[in-house]
C-alpha cells in the first residue's frame, strides 16, 4: 500500500452562510485539501498522512478529529501548548469573495523546527507532498531543516511532489520567494505549477517556459496547469498537451489546483499513464470549480470519477 505524507498548514475556515453574519466553521488549506481528495479517491489503496503542528486547545482537537473522520492519519502531527490554528474568513461583497487571514502565530509555522520530527513523519512513506505555502510559513532556518529532511527522504528512495503555489503576500520579498521555490524544485521529482502565477512572478512567457525552468532543476515530470486553458505535460523530456472540457458555470475556483494535484497523483499511484492522469485530474478540478467550497464531496463520488 502506498503511503503519502502531505506537509503544510490546515486552517479554520469561516465561510458566510447568509448576509446576516452567520458563518460556518470548517477546515481547509492547500496541502490539506490535496490530502482530503487523495484519501477520498484512493480509499484503502493508500494511506494518507497529514503532517503539521496544531495547538492543544479544543479547536485543534476538533481539527484532528475531523482529519481522522476523513481517513487522513494524524499520528505524527505535533502539538504546541502555546499556539493554536491559523484562521481565515471569507467575505462576500457583490458576489465577489475576499479573504482575511489570522495565521502569523499559527502552530503550523513551527512544523519544521526539529529534523527528528520530520524524519519520524516521513518514516516508511513513499511520497512526500508539499507546496510553496508550506515553505512560506516557515522561518529561514526551519525551511532549511525541511529541505534537508526531504533531501534525505529522496536519497532513501522517496518521491517528492511539489506545487509551487506562489503567494507573494506570505513572503518578505520576491527574491526570497523565488529562491526558496527553485531550491524546492531541485529536490522534487514531480512539480505541479499553475502558469498564471508563474508568468506573473517568474516572468514565464509560456507554459513551456514554466515547464522547462522546473525541468532544468531536475524535475522529471512537470504538469503546468493553466485555468481553463491547455495543460502542458513535460514527462521524461517528452512534451504533450491536454485541453480540459470547458466548464459552463464556474462557481468557485477555490481548490481547483489542489484537487487537480490529488486527481493526478491518485491516478499515477493507481498505475495510470501521465496523459490519463492529467485527464482524470482535469475532470475532478472541473467538478470542483462547478461547486462552492474547497472540499466538494460530490466530485469524488465513484459514479462521477473513477481512478
Ligand atoms: P489553475 O490552478 O487555476 O491553473 O487550475 C487548475 C486546474 O483546474 C486547471 O488545470 C483545470 O483543469 C481546472 N480549472 C481551473 N479553472 C477552470 C475553468 N475556468 N474551467 C475549466 N477548468 C478549470
């Protein structure tokens, strides 16, 4: 059975239910969203672990209970008595969503303080998954600790999968972000960037530029997502394309990339080709952008998607 460890931050999500100020509390975060979709898609074919740090307060307990109920293992998650979960609130104004964050002191920011904790979390895993947001929430020192642990994991035969998920607001400056992202790409076997972000922050003129920049660092497979546009696959130096079916009614693009990554990885783990896996990933993401929210249970019903 394949064992995947997803590393990052899962936050409290406060989503508006009406205009009278009623909010629903949930849990979400990029690497967690991917873990959630992976667990749903692979069921008993894989073991999905989430690695982060949380508090020791009731809301942290509630998050762990939620993860466990969704078949995501929490055994290596760290507990910090002096911290709690980060949180974000979604606000709707004239149909447009905006986000406010409280995450500067979140427990997850301490997830990479000890190489021992990271080694323990990655012990026996086949795949480590992380993102540019995972890197952005860490101090310089802790980011180096995470990089060294992943290097060791890779040297022992582990596969590393990375979504650059560029979020400039989380970084003190752009150079630091670009360096950290490219350092992470150096360690990664599979990189899953989104072209629009890469064009904005790395100046790539085309999806091929994005793919080649990451492949030059050593990634064997680069899948460049591009919203509704053509997806570019660079696998073992061979280039191919896939155009997703148009989605008539895009409701909410939250977690489009996260669900895409899970669809792609689940399909690869099930032994399917890169081309087939991209098609599966795009099908899943299309369903996710057709519904509100990050975690769309309908999208992973076996009647809607087969891995
Ligand atoms: P992105 O991270 O925005 O490039 O989106 C990730 C994936 O979600 C894309 O590769 C598509 O498969 C899917 N996706 C995102 N936006 C749309 C859209 N407007 N229409 C159809 N598919 C989409």
